[in-house]
C-alpha cells in the first residue's frame, strides 16, 4: 500500500459515529478523515476474535508455526518500511530519520517474540504431602501457561508503529486473539500493519482492527464482557477510568501510563554527555514520550553550567515538519495538546517561574513549541513540577547531596523512568536501589531493548512490557494435580 491508498482506505472505512478529521500537525491541514466505528463494530470485532479463539485457529497452531508467521510479519514490515515511516511522519509529525528508527524497532518486536513462541512452559514436580492428604500422598503437579481469550489492545499516538507492535507481537506469541484500537489522531500506520498481518499468514479473525475515539470505541472494548484482558498505553487519567470500567467483570488489565521522570546530574559526571543526553531526553519528539526526563536535578556546584548547556542545545535545535530539511524536532500532535502545554506554561508564568528559554509557541504554521527550560520552580505547589506535561518543557532544580537528590527524584506520584549521571559507580548503584521507578539508567538515557522488562511504579502503571515479562502479561497459569 502507498500513502495515498491508505488515506483513501481510512476514509472509506464503515462507521456509525462522528466523522473524525486527521490533521497533519506540522501544517494544521486535514489530510483525510474517517468515521468512528461505533459500538456495533466493536461487538462484531469481539465476536470474531472470540470465535477464532474458540476454534483454536491461532492458539492451536504449534509454537514453531506461530513463530514462522511472526517472523514473516517482521520481514514484511521491513519491506514496507518506507511507507510506514512516511505515514508516521505525515500523521504524527515525526522527523523522517526518527520515523525510520521507530519502524525498524517495530519489526524487531515480532522477531523477538517469534523466539518465545516455542518457549511457553510451566513447571512440574512430584509432591509428597507427608500424609496430610491421606496415606496415598504421592502426587504429581504441573502448571500450564494458557493464553487469555480475547484481549483488547489500545495504544497512543506517540510512535504508533512502535506501540502497535509492542502490544500485538507478545499477545500473538502467547496465542491470544485481539481487538486493536490505535489512537484516533494516528490510525494510518495501523491499516498497513493490519494488511501485513494477513499477508504474513495470521488467520482471519485473530486480529481485528477498530478505529474510533477512546471514549467510544476504546470504552466499548474495555466494558465488553467477552474481552478478558485489556492492555493500554496512555495517560494515567484514562488508565484509572479503564480500571473502573474493567471492574465490571474483573478483566485483567495491563497499564503503561504517564511519567515525570527525574534526571540526577552530579558534579563528578561527564557533563558534556550528561547535558547533551538530558536535553535530548526531554526535547526529542517535542517531549511527547512517557520516559522523557522532564525534571532535571543538578548538584549545586555545576548547576549554572548545566542549565547553560541545556539552554544552548534548546536554542539550537531546528524545529520543523518532516519535509523541512534538517529538522530535528517535530510539532506537538494536535491543537488540543498545544493548548494543554501552553496552559501549563501560562500557569508557570503566573507562579513566577523563571523561563530561561522558550515558553512560547513558534510564530509559524504547525503546533510547534520552542524547547523550554524553567528554573525557580516550587516543588510543593507548581503544577508544572507535579503533573505530566507531555511537551518540550523541563524544570531544572539544584540539590546539595545524595539524600536530597533521592528525595527530589521520589517526590512524584509517578515512577516510570529515572537517570543518574555520576562517575562514582558505587553511588550510582546505591541510588538505583533507592529510586522508586521501574527503570533506572546509569550514565545513559532513553535506553531500550526488547529483552528487558519495562513498566512503572506507583501511578505509572500495572504490569510490564518487553522481555519474558511481556509475554507473561498475556498468559494465565493453571495448576494440575494428579494422584500417583
């Protein structure tokens, strides 16, 4: 499929709800539109997924066969990488080079989990209950790992290919059937991926794509009694609503939610590296990433030097659309997100926060906000400090010693990622134990690998993606006892 074909296909998808425009965030122009699928479409999709599960057309295949299909899907993603990357750029405003990286990482999700298809196994043991169960107390016990039936996979707009593959690959490896809903802002790449699944050999009814709003299609998926599990990536506020809705039938829920990730920079760090990575760790993708380091804490002796370095980078990053040569940072995703970010900045100005650089929307077409560095922020009262902004906005505060740095890092309701920059490896590992976050990076930042689990503490989520933990998310355990 080429880009124009995708734009036509999304427009022609049937639906019964509102017409939803798709806007190019770099130009503010409507590139196409589609109709919200409606509740009947959700019911039909769940019914197809349930029928496929009961017929065992997917979970009944040998693991080696599922693995071959997942590997073929990965190859097809690579073959269609140019189209997928172009759609990511057009739909989400992502610079082309970053879009190509996202697409390549998406393919690797399928290759990684293809390897797990043949390694789903339980445990076994001969058990002697010591007469508790009577004279014939020799028992054999084993566990079975079984896929959930129908799972709902709901993912966000910041990196659609990555998020689609991150959820779908492990759920398929586990043997689940699914209904899949991309964000209403960025559904285009999902149409291509849906075609590639069929071309790769995923049977009909195993994966069912739905397009619509979160409060309509997403809510209907979460509430549906035949959906046994929901995996969601998005805001903490929506995650809480999903938990409330899922409680109606106690369906299992995995949530990858927001973050307010701390970056600790000590005076003995490699400051050139720390400054560069701390700046890119918040300004990349205009700060629209849950792992972005939006709170930077710097040891007092090097505070001014670090702030100056981050400001220099912020002022030299070229913002622009995907077709503008040399662009490093793209726009915010939508007018709604732009208004949200500017609302935070307006609050900061009212509170007397020092805006060292940025703090304004660029005077041009597109939803661009200048990378913003803030100091003199009150941790006790500032909304800027406490809440996830999801924009190119960072607060920088000084600290004096290890204990103060740790206290600052943990002073949040979130706990997704964190970073420590120091040449003292003993300190680095001690602090890693104290920080309340699912990921801690030491002298590196924004790191990722498919083999390592990713999840959050506190209000940053439930459960894990990636690694063995990522496939366990889609499996339930059954214990079987047998009298010998």
